[in-house]
C-alpha cells in the first residue's frame, strides 16, 4: 500500500480525491469485518474499532504468565513460540505412537491406561492407578518383610525359593506322574489304597505307612 499524505496546501478538491484514494487503499469494511460484542456492544466499523476489539480479545501482554521470561513475551507470537519450543518442546520427542498433538498423545495414554472403573472389584480404591497399586501392594499382597521364606526381596523370589528349595525339582520325584505335587500324591494314595484293599485294611479308619507295613507282613 503506498504511503499517502494529505498536504495542508491541497485544495478542497485535492483533499477529497486523496481521502477517497485512502479509502480505496483500505478497502470496503462492509461485510468483511467479523464484529464481536465488545464493551457497550461496540461494533467494529473502522480500523480503530478493529484494533481495539483485537486488543480486548488478546488481552494485555503484561498479564502473560511469569513462567515465560520477560525477553520472550514482547508479543503474542514470541510467547507462543516460547511455549511451543521450551515448555511443550518437539512433538517428535514424544514416546507415544501418535505424535501429531499433545491432545492425541494424552488420549493415547488414556486408552493405554484404561477405565479406572474397570479395576477389579477386589480393589476398593479406584481413584487412581497409584492408589490401586498401593492397595494391591500393601493390602492384597501384604508386607514382604512378613514372608516366612528366607528371600523377602519380592514375591517372585519367595515363590522361587519355595519351588526350588522347599518343594524341589519335580523331575526328581520317584512317582510315575511328575507333572505336579498333587498328581504325585494322588498316585501314591492310589497305591496305598490298592495295597490296603489287598490286606483288607480300611483306609478310612486311618492307616499310616507303619500300620500298612505290619498288615502286609
């Protein structure tokens, strides 16, 4: 847009022509300015009105949060750039699959976490994952130091101790069935029942290995 001035030496006609040309340069405001309701229902009809309206909508620069350094908030663009570059930072650094926006990344995490209302009914506190985990650890699992095993560092370590030391290797069982202790015990019980039946001794009446050996002679 050319710089126009209306010199005081212009005749009235020259001034009229120059002012009209300024109006042409600025364009027709009719139907092109989206006026918002401002103080006292002011409707934007002039450039000044537009600027005042924008200033009201943007708000004072001085009110921008103190978390943004003073030299980074001379204008709205600087402040937005600071938020994007320093506070939000590069979206490409997100570890979520969706890096298109903060909202999409948060929604992805929300989906990964799931609905808290869907937590097990055995857990009383559904207010947050942290609360549910603490309840699971402290109440449902219990205090690790109260374990009767030698290893108390974790549930896994305690279970491994029971399996490897207290129970032992199932492959070392002398029974035919080595799948688990229950199967092995059931196999032995079946053999005892067979032997008891052969000598006419009632297992239900109470039979130990010594009594069975005496009965068998």
